[in-house]
C-alpha cells in the first residue's frame, strides 16, 4: 500500500486480494494431515498390543475429533448376524453402550431390502460405505430412534472387516446437515482397518456357555448360575435357544477374582 494524494487530499492506494479459496485449501490440507496423524497414532496403539475394547474407545474419539462431528460409534455384529451391539461411542446418551439393536439384516445376503431400520444395517447389507447427507429425507433406510433422539442430521459409515464376515460398522454423525467427501470416507475406512487388524489377531471373540464350562471343567448349569448371580459378565442374546455369550477378557477377570478370594 502506498500513500499519495487524490483531489489535493492525502490518500492511500493498495490492492485487495481475496484469499478465501486459499484459506479453504489450507484448512482442508490441515484436516487431512490431522486425519493421517490420527490413523498413525491408532495404528501405533494397535502395534503396542492394546486390548480391543480400549482400541474401540480410542477409535471413536479419533473419528469424532478428526471429522469434527458430535457423534461417533462402533456397532459389532452379534453371532447369527441379525443383531448389532453398540460397543463404543462418543456423544451418545449415557447408558447406550452395550445396547442391542435388532433387525440388522442377515449378514451374507445377496440382496438389499428396500428399507432397513438403520444406517449401520444398510451398510452391512450393501457391503460398501454409506453417506447420508440428510437423514430426514433418507429413503434407503429408516432413521433409527437413537439418531432421532440425538438430533442427528447427517452421517457416514463403513464396514469393519473381521474373520470371514464383518466385525461391525464404524459411523460418524453430525447434528448439522453436511457433505462427507471421499477423503472422509477413506479416513473412516482406514480407522476401521486398524480396528480390524486387532479384531483378527484378538482372541476377544464370543464364548458360549459350553465353551466356558469346558474350559473351567464345570457344568453348564454352574456357568449359568454365575451369570444369573452377575458374578460372570455375559450378554443375554434373548431366549433359551440363543443363550449367553461371554467375552474372554471378562472370563479372565472372573478367574482372577476367584483366585484372589481363594
């Protein structure tokens, strides 16, 4: 900027440059860098041998911060493939973790129903990432009650691979209508792949009552009694046929507690 005169009066002359686009590009590059750092950090945690539950909790935090969304969550597919359980989440109401969602749709089906009851279920059935920019107008699947309760407007979800079938679904959700780019999808899938690497290596698979009974050399009724007394944490899949499922990490803690009491 230079000083001069105009009409005999002091004046300043200069050039204004619109840097809006440059700022957008810089912000986008900064966001991608933060996303790459998040994936690298999560990958390092996986290499350190962190247990699966801890990694799931850390993954949803990384996703929420990196994508700048209010909510993130991981659903695991339960044995049988029809139901999902919320394993980790950020932003959701207290008490939601461990909640079972029904009607996920039979995993492995070759067709996609015209409507399913959630974005997670639709993601599993479609076998690909799903972006929903406006859930209020979404026609591919029904908006679940959980999303409505939290005022979710937009979301993106990807499959977490597992042994032979999907382990579950990783999703990010915003209370504002927004678009998710392919770079966002790539980041989310990268996080899902890190989780998958631990899932494949982990022994943290569901155990049946029979598995626990054989391992501890006790009767199945003894195991069920421990579960009914809340001594051994277990997931009730509903009904006598479905029975219970136990995580190996919970079984290990149960054994350690009994050894301490002896």
